[in-house]
C-alpha cells in the first residue's frame, strides 16, 4: 500500500498541471485524505518512480480514468489488499511502467481486482492476475483502446492465475489491441479469451526486442468465440532475439480449448493462434462444454516448413469415429521417446498391463527382459546393463498377449542425473535471459524430463510432467535448467556420451519439502524435529518429495545435483540445515537402492541479505563429511544484488568437475581449496589446505573468464586473538600454504576468510586449477533450539552447558523426557542442563 503525505499532494497536483505535455485527469468515487488509495486525491498524475497506485480499500474501491496523461508510475495494485477494486479506463493515457522489473497485480488476499479498458492507451510493465491465496481473482477486459505490456517479471509479461494457490486469472479481449513484450502463461486456474474478430491485434512478444512464448498448463483455458467475421488470431512472435523461447507454444497435457460461436452457427475454419517458433503439445484437448460433434481442431503447417505453425478450429458435422479400446499396456510416464537410460546399469523399467499377463521388453527387436504384471496391473522389469555407444538411437518395444505393442524410439544410453533444489536450479536459460547460450544450445544428446511443480501428502506413483523427454536444441533449450545444462555440457565435452536430466526443482521451496519421510529417522539428531512434525508444530514436510521426487523412483541415475538453501537461511540454524541435508540424501539413496550414489551440491554464493550466509556456507562445507558428496564453491560468481546470479556456466562446470573425477575416473583437480588447519609461527598463522596440490594463487574473477592471477595482495582474510576481535589481515601465499598476520594482533589464534555475506575484496584465493577457496573459519559454534520450552541460544561453543526447561504438564499430560538430545541431556528432568555437542541441538519436551 503506497501512501502520500497531505503536504506532498499539492506539489503533485501542481506538477501534474504545469509539466509540459501532461494534462490533469480525473479519478472518481473516492473519499480523500492524502492517501493514494483514496481516489478523490487523484486529480493530478501519480508521482513517478517506484510508486504503486492501489485501488481496493474500504474507502476507495473504484476509479475511472477518462482523459489526460499520467506521469509514469511503477504499477497498479487492484483488489490486492483485502478489498475488491476496479479501474475503468475509457480514455486518456495510463503509464504503469516506471520500474523495469515491476508488475501490476490484480486480485490477491482473497479479493477480486478488475481492470476494464474501452478507450485510450495503457502501458503496463507486467501483469499478474490472481496471485496469492485461493479465492483471489484478477480480471482484465479489453473492449477498446490499446494495451501494451512492455516488460516482464520472472520472464512473463502476462501471468494468469496461480495453480498452487488456486487463484484465478482471466484476460478477455473483444476489441482494441494487446501487445506484450514476452510470454503469456496460463496456470490451471487461468483463462485467456478472444471474443470475435473486432480486436485489431493480439500480439504476444511484439513489443520492443522481446520474443513471445505461450505456456498453457493443465486446466488452463484458451477460450475462442467466433463471430460473423471470424476471430482475431493470437500471434506468438519471434522477432529475432533469442532471449525467451523464439515464439514457442507449449500445451501441457490437459490444457483446454473452449470454442463456440458468438452469434449464429457457421461452417468453416478459423485460425485462432499462429506462432513463429516450435510447437510442444503434450495433450491440448477440448473443454467438456465443447460440442465435439461440431467442432474439431488441428495443428497446421501453413508455410511448408514441415512443422506446424497454426492452431486451426473447424466447425462442421463430424461423424464420431469408433473409439479404439483403451490398451492397458503402457510404459510409465517417465519413459518416452528420446529418453536417456543410465548406461552400464541394470536400469528398472515399469508400467501397467492387464493383471497377470506376461510382459516382454525388446531392444532393437532382441529380447531384453520379461516379467508378469501383478494383481493391480503393475509391472517392473530390470534390463541388463547396456554400454554407452555415443548416443546411437535404439528402439524399445513393449508387448503382451492380446495387447497392441508399444514402441519407444530414439532411446539412448548415457548418464542420468537428478537435478533438484529451489530457484537457482529451477531457473532456466530463458529465465536468466541467456540468449547467446540458447542460440548455441544445439546438442540433441543433452536431454531432460521436467516434473511440474506439485505437492502431495503421500508419495505419488506418477509425477505430473511439464516436459516429457526433450532434446536440447535452440528452439526449446531456453526451458532447460541452466545449472543442469552447463553441467551436462561440461560432461559431454569429456565423455562424449548422452546426458539425461531429471529436472525436479521448485523456486522458493525449503529443504524440508524435498525430504523423504523415512530419511528423518536416519538422522538421530532430528528426533526432536520429528516429534514436532507429529505434533504439527512443523508443517509441510515431505510434500515436494511426495509429488515430484518419489514418482521418479527408481529410474536409473548416476547421481544427483542439488542447489538450495536460500529459503532456509533465515528459518533454521545453519548446522540444523546440514542435518536436514543428511536426512535428504540418506532418504533418497535408501529409496533408490543404489548404494551411496553421488550427491553434488552448490554452496551459497555472495549475496546481500540479512540472514547469516557465512554460517550456512560453513554448514554446507561440513556436509562434505557425508560419503560420496561434492561441493561447488561459488563465492566468486554470485551477485551481491541478485539472489539469482546469471553465471551458471561456472556453477555447472564446477559440479561437473566432481562428477568427471569421481564418477568417470578423470585424473584432474575437482575441488576448491578447503581449509585443513592453522599453525602458529611467530606472530603469524600458517594455513594448510586440501586440494592445494601444485600451489595456490591470488586471482580476480571477471564474468565467465577463468580467474586471472594477480600480484595484488589477497583480500578477505581476518585474524583475532583470544578475544575474537577480528582485524583485517595481510595474507601471503607460500606454495601450498598461506601465512596471515596483522599488526593489531600480536599472537593470532583465530582466522577466517570471506566471512561475510558479500566479501568485498575482489582478489581471492584459488588453486592452480582455477577453483576458489571455500570460505572458512578455524573455530565453530552452534545453536540450541528448545521447541516448547526455554533455553534456546545461539553462538554456543561445543562443550558449553546450558540450562533448559519445559512445562511439567501440557494439556493434562505429564513431562516424560527430552527428545532430540541424545547424550547431550543426561538428566531427564523438566528443568535440567544440556551439554552442547559439535552440531546444532533441536530439543523438544515429550509428555505422557
């Protein structure tokens, strides 16, 4: 909610009246008191800059713009703050694009926000309709005038609804024009409607230098109404800039097409959408309301390129075809044309068939495996290990008596990695605006299958798939996980074998949602957390694992990649996060049944945030004690101002170095220098490192270029005496060691390096292979969390004794002991002491 002081209002009115070329305009139906939420104050243009105009409060629920030209402001908030709101524009010029990354949001907090444009012009940076909780509804109706969506947020110019939160979004155009800069995305609760032929243009990706794309999720509705003049087609444009999908169109399975007439019935064909790029159709279908005895649709090639470029509907008398009996013989959704199967591994393959029948698999016409479907009609076969052959295409055939055979083509054997985590794994090449990389991403031996964002309260059998197995090529490469893509590219440069990515990541999600429930019991230190989960103090555990990871099990994988932690850095103790990582990895490895498959992860980079990222990085480094793990250090490739740094090439390459050395036996340096110990020598500390063979160097990293060695002094080192008062230190490289000292510290005891969210110094420590040293300190402290009691404390050193207490009774129950402490709590009393171990403690009182 944006407010303005009474004293500023007069100035704004004056500015609106004297600025050259700007007229005053009128907003109506407000009460007025100096607050921009009150429309009576809006008889001068809103102030420019980072300001949002809100409509939807108890006092001002409707505003009308009839004439005049507004000064640029950041965006609109209509029905977004707990009350319905409506803006009606019948003329004039609206400019809500002052901030390049801002978005106008309609419908939030269970409210409805409506914008009606019937005349004039409007330029809005981005539009998000229906955000936040269920019951929220954002609606735009264009019946005249010209609407330009000039920018993008999260790479979408127009986003309709929110599937996860069940918020609705509707965009309807029956006249005037729409032009967007980039993509349109329809959620499962979104509807995009074109009514008749009176709109002059509907152009997706035509403004400025943007390209358009169309993403329609399961349940999302494309609504078309045909009048006497037909319908204004939606044009998805590619104007030569490869930043965002090159005019592609994607329909998820279950995306809906709703077509009917506005007036009298006609017979004919109408083009409702055209595109310059590529069609990816996983199952567009008619809505239930469509009379399929009259209507049909097809994807048509109109330019002779051999690829469809138009969605065409046809009205006429359709004789229903005799429906073929549905076959019960199927592969699971994880298996499709163009898939990558793990080479040199007895890969499981599964699906459905009539109960009790014998199921046979053949590879290129030769017997591969045989099994019998169980009473529920499920089958699983384990194929004999197949050697890599450089990506030669194979055919996999499934057959059973009395059922038509099912054939999968272009099946290749290579190396498969699960890619999971939050937004920095979920960010695509398109989402990071890596246009130059997209243009060059032409390697069909890099392939992915992508799980849609989903949650469940129990493990599901089948994942909801956003993309089935897809070959990497410029037309679709923008939808690949950027981190995973660069990892695969680095792998292929050495092995020459195909790489398959199981893409199951979701931005903003905490680690607890990706953990398998059984994994918690594999980490005794989390017993207290488990009790809180049972008591519902901790919620939403396991939900992403259940819906996105579990359904992929036991698809054969070489290992897993993990990039996550940002969402947890302000929510839990750093070392508690490490324990959650143990639960995650141990649970995954157990359910996959592949011993200790490799798990490579990304340490948090530099970023300006209030949370304590140095401790989180330290906990992530400590996790290397878990077997078969590897960590990519990124303290030199982050962005102090952006939690989503664009340099994913170094991230992917550093992850790949671990895999090449550990999984493929390459003789190479693969790790960053890791602090081992410090030794006092006079007034200096000599620091010893692992992964320093061949010597260390001072270097500066610029963009994607390799670190450039420099004679400048190392930065970001600090030392302290017994008082732990740290001072900047002089650091000198001596072969594989570093000597650090400070004139302010006669006898240094403690040392730390890059111990800051955003280490200022550009000259950092590297090994000769170009890997940056991981941030470190030579001492540790931990956090005690008492849930349901007293005694919580931070920055506690191991061995410290702390008093803890719990209520002796709870809901009529009697205190029975402490859960989660292990040997740390020796006296099981309600008021007792805990001895801090070398990890975070999470203690919960139990009752009987």
